[in-house]
C-alpha cells in the first residue's frame, strides 16, 4: 500500500502548552501520523519560545517564505495527497500555488475558529459597531468576505463547533459537503492528583497574545476581582499564560490577591491546584480550550455566553454562565464556598468531556473523511459551483497580489 503524503502549512509553529489552537494542531498531526501518513509541516513564522519539537514526533519541518515562487518547486517535489492550510490567511497566500502545481491534492482549511466572527464581536465590544439584532456576521465586513471565500475555495473546511457549522450553512449557504465539525482535539487526562480539600484560590489562564484573553484579564482586574475579593477577603486569583508581557505582569498585586504566575509548563498540573476557574470572555469565537481543560482538571467555571459557546448549554454547564456583572460575582463566590455545588459541576464536566471531546474518536473521523474524499475528489469538486466560480481567473485577486509583491521585491533587491 502506497504511503499517503500530507503537507500542513502552519500560520505559526504549534505550541501545545501555550494555547488550545496549538494543542489542537498537534492532535490533528497525531491523527495522521498514527495512520502511517508521511507528514511535512511548513511555516513562514519565526521560531517561538514554546514551539513543539515536531521532528521528535516523526514529522518533517521546513521554513518557507510568503510571496516567493520557491514554494512552487517545493510543493511540487513534496507531491502531497492532502494539503491543510492553518487559518484562512494561509489559504489566501498558498492555496493558488498548491492548486497550480498539485491540482490533484485535496485542499483542506483548518479554521481553528472563525476569525471573522471573533473580529466582528471585538468591534462590537469596543463600541465600533452596533450589536446586530440577531447573532449574525456582517456581509460587508472585509474579513468576513475573505474567510468565507477561503472556505468556498477549499475542498473541505474543519470547523470547531456545531454553532459555527450552523452559522456557515444557514447564513452563508456553505454546502454541508464542504464542512466537517472537528471538535477541539485535546490530550487526555487520566486522573487529577490534587485532592479537592487541598485546592485553593481562583484561577484564569490564557495566551496573552490573544486579544480576548487580555480583555478578559483586564475586566477581571478592574471590575470583577475587587467585588469578589470584597466578599472573600482571603481569596487569591492565580493567573497563568504564555507571553504575558509587561502590561500583564504589571497587574500583579500580592496585597489584593491578584497573582500573575506566567507560563505554566503543564497547565493541567497548575490548574488542578485551584478551586474555581474564572473566564469572563467578552468576545471571541470557536471553543475556548481553557474551559475544556478546566473540566478535565475538575474545576467548576464561571464564564459568559461567548465562553460557553460551542461546548454546552447554560443548564448543563459545570458552574455558571452569565453576562451580568453582579451575577458573575455572586456565582463566583457561591461556587468557591460550596463544596457540594463544586462536586455537581465536576460531574457535569465529566459528562461533557466524555460526550464531546473524545479525541481518538474525532481523529479517526477526520482521517476517514479525508480518505473518503480523496477517492471521489473529482466528483466532489464538480458539484461545487461556487468553488469553481471563485477560482475563475477574474476573481483571483490574492494570487495576483502575491505575484505583484514578489516582482516588486525582486526589483528592489536587484
């Protein structure tokens, strides 16, 4: 049997200990390596402090450049059966080159989350746009148009939750045959070592290069934590996360119990020391990995509707879901003081993990779907009129812009 070849073009190098996106990418790669695929990971990003050593995982790596025709020879030499573009910006930059030099390769877009949805919500949060009457995305937004176009150009797009699948099929009429709900792929946790009685303090975690996390932390510091601390004078909040930066570390205040702990080499060990997760996310998209990890670590969580989106309904939530400031505070205090309520939340979290985040099951579903599409790729593409429309030469602005930049760079260098 011929070994199949996969090329993944990463927006960044995977950092499984820094973000849910990094852990999800490693889970995706593991799904294919476990099936015997030959894998090459390419990225134009610079090395990062916490990047995974993919070579140790049997995955070849190579740095590439944007707007550079050297990629054309590389992708032709690799001759992949499947190419996965990590986030729509990567698809814009490289998909036309893949299509030109490897026309038979299945092109897959890995969204991680809908970036345009997060962007639209951030604009609302900042007061730059009016909140819509219904939970929709604006058709006239540039990022919305770019991301939806990338989805239509791709043979298959991986979406992180049923809510985003519904948004794409109902609002944008994306063909269900082009979408696969691919839940967050997280590493399993066999057991939690910390006894419930030994747990202490609240906790928050997040990669602070991610705008929703910084916004949530600032909201905690300035608005929510003073009220929680007033009700629980001896409680502390332990904040973990990669890339905190000076603006984050400056928030550290031991006197007020607001403790910036920084990057945790093993987030699960760190979180398992504490009693309640606080995640007052005011914008964002996708599935929030911190809340899934909290369930693994037997932590109740207090979050917002955006935080819980794509995971569970309010009544099934292991803790509380509220967008009301005072209720967020009161629920935080209630779960911190009530051991019975915490145990009920832990049981709810266990149900959610078992039902939605069985990584091995989702890895098998992913590789099976990809293999099936490869067998009928020509017929699949023939059924996608709008994909063919967007690949028409008159509508390939990203290709022509890239070629123009490359030509300009060559002229400047000469």
